[in-house]
C-alpha cells in the first residue's frame, strides 16, 4: 500500500488517486523525454543523464535520512539498495515463469 503525508500524518492513498498520480508521472516523463530528443542529443546521452540523475536522487534521499553518513557510506547504501532491487526483480520473474 502506498502512503501520502497530509497534516504531518501518513494516510493511505486510494487506488484511484494512486492511478492518477502514476498516469501524471508517466505523462510528464514522456513530455520530458520528447523535449530532450528534440534538442538533437543522442538517445544514449539522454539515457545516461536520466540514470545519473536517478542515482543522484537516491544519494540525496539517503543523505536526508541519514545525515551522519559519509559519502563512502552513502555510496555503499546505494549499492545495497540496487542489489536488493535486482534480487527482488529476479525473484518476481522466477515466480511468474
């Protein structure tokens, strides 16, 4: 279940609202990608920018949660999160097959 923060409290997001949020996010991503492609940059360069930005956001999120960590510790946490994500995806694919 997904949660949202309102008035300092976490409350569940309804399925309908969650669907609307996800649709809006996809729409914005498509618009953003279209603008980038129209700049004349290579798709590989754009993908590299997206990936770099994603890792930077993950680092920033970890630093916000754990401000006492050094950059080396933050990078290690990013690696751990990525490894966990890969394991979860492998297990998910294994169950479906």
